[in-house]
């Protein structure tokens, strides 16, 4: 459940920045298919990758998890 909520949250933030999955994944040095599986809630990712996503979106970890 948390994986799905997290995926929805990062998708919302990425879309707000006007970035495609591919462009965003490349900008944070993450494989696009891996990133897509995170957004779809199919991955339980490491804190290191969560941090990469937060930095790429320009938000704190606290903001990234807001509302979850």
C-alpha cells in the first residue's frame, strides 16, 4: 500500500514540474524502467533512491512524504 501511495505522490510532483518519466529518470541517474516501476507502486525502494528522487524534484524528504 505505501509503495502505491509513494508512487502516486512522486508522479504528482514530477508532473507538476512538467517532466516526463524518461527525462526525470535520466536527470537523477536512474533507469527509466526502474523509475516507472517505482511510480506504479511495484518497488520497495532504498532510502538512497528515495533521496535521489527528492533531490531531483527539489523537495525535502519531509515534503516528499507529506500526506502519506
